[in-house]
C-alpha cells in the first residue's frame, strides 16, 4: 500500500500542472499564444534543462550499460515501427506520428519520480542517464520524423542541427568529460531554468488539451500508437531483458522507463513543425490516462525480471 500511495502521489504531482494549463487556456482563450510558449520553451528554457541534467552530477562510465540497453531497444522498436507504419498510414503526418510517438516516453517528469517510488533513491543515477539518452532521441529522431510531416528529408535533418538543445548537450558533455563542476550559484541558476522548462512543458500540454476532441481522431492511428506503446514495446523489452544478466533493479528501471506514457515533448515537436499537435496532444492524454492503470500491472511484472 505505501508503494501504491507513493506512485499515485508521484503521478498527481505532475498532472496538477497539466490541469492548470488546461484551466488557463479555458479561461483566457486566444490571449494565450500556444506557439510562443513552445518557442520559448524549446529554444531557451530547455537549454537550461539540458545543461542542468548533464552537469548536476558527473557522468559515470559504469552507468552507461543501462542506457545502452534502453537505446538498443528503442532502435529496434523504431525499425519495427517504420516498417508497419509505412504500410498502415498514407498521410505523411500520421505516418510520422505513428512511427515515432510511442518511443518518446515521459522518462523525466514522470519516469524519475515513479522509479524513486518503486526502487528508492538508488535508481536516480540510472533514471537520470536514461532520461538524458531519451533527450537525444527526442531531439534527433523525434525532430526528424515530426519535421517529415511538413518538410523534406534535407530540411528535417537541418531542423535537428538548428535546435540549440543538441549543441547545449554536446557542450555540457565536453565540460563534464573535462571534469568541470559548476558552482552552487551556477547550478541554482540552471536548476531554475530546468524546473521552469519542465513546468512549462506540462502547462503547454494542458493548453493543447483544451479544445482537443478525441472523438474526431483516427481510430486506426490511436489504436496503433497505444497498442505499440503498451503491448509491443513492453513485450519486446521483457524479451530482450530475459537474455541479459543484470541487477534486477536496473532491469526494472529500464522496463519502467520504456513503458512511460507518451512524453509532452511530442506535443512540443508536433507544434513546432505543424504535425497535427492536437492529435498528438490527444494521444499523449490517452496514453497518460491508460498509464494510471498500467503502472500497477507493470509493478507486478517486475517480479519476473
């Protein structure tokens, strides 16, 4: 029961900001400019989040095994998704959403506190570095596919390079590799920007949620994304982990991070590149709603790892 309570409170502490964004949009309507908030978050505040995430603690080479497995599973999933989504969806935008949305999970805002609730603070180094790997997936693979809904292949690749987050991550990794340790004042400044970014992402999700009509969504797209997210990906993860000798807690962290609901970052990118942001918002909402029940099933599944 204490574990269940901890999980519930971890989820509610995140979702409250989504509700606030929804209420804000409902109250002020067009006075709130969705695109402006997206640009401020992606081009400015998330730079702070990237620096803070990479510099808050040294990157330990011994921790790289877990994120390597995570990345390998994501890569295999992406290949499978590419093959089937191509056959199922004719619309370029729906194809992009179907291909990439399920692999961009909420490993940070939701994944880290839930893993702490399940495994304790010993999980923090693993969840942190897996989340950083997910950031690279979001701003490379995610940017490319969401761009492909509206742009050419060349323009989509250029969109990756244009984002400051990727360059910030490279600079932060170089600094960390050379042993740079920011002072308390610098860390506090980075932390302010990081938490502002995370809060704004959740607000933005609530803002896009207002006016989204789930009934108007393509049933095929919804079914595919949710089936892939909560059936195919977990089964593939369990299959891969069954062949790997690894501490049970680390396996558990990888599994929990991979079944996180769709990340709000999906909404950011869909909005930034005009790839049906309302549709993506609805998918994020539905996956987050289903996750409220799935997480308790997942906790039971951990016993077999």
